[in-house]
């Protein structure tokens, strides 16, 4: 189940207020590879342990928010950072 388009139009990062967009497939695959290797952690330091089916990324590419059953988890402590993933 993917994020509703109308919801996606109004969502933004709760920290930076930058709009979000779906994480591209190639980036999603790269994220899942990092998760499998134990190298992906949420902002609060907790490791991400389950593969991701869908995620949102800020338009500037700095923060990633996971989507759980079509519901974006827009919590600061549950964000992943591109810097923390080694993407920037």
C-alpha cells in the first residue's frame, strides 16, 4: 500500500519543513542492502532491522522517513539521515 497522493502533497519533514517525495527504487534497494548489513540506524541510534518497502525522502535528500502499511512515520527520532547512511 503506497502513500496517498493528496497526503504526499502536504507532507513535509517535521524538523526542516522541507517537502518529501517517494524514495526512488534504486535508493530503496541501497537502503535495504545497508539494513541487511546492519549499517542503517534511526536518528535515536536504534538499528533498522526490517526491510523497507516504501520510504519518503526530503527534497534536499537529507532525511528519510519510512512508510508502514501506507502510513508515513514522520517522527524525528525515527528518521534516517543520508549522512548517517553514507549517502552524502
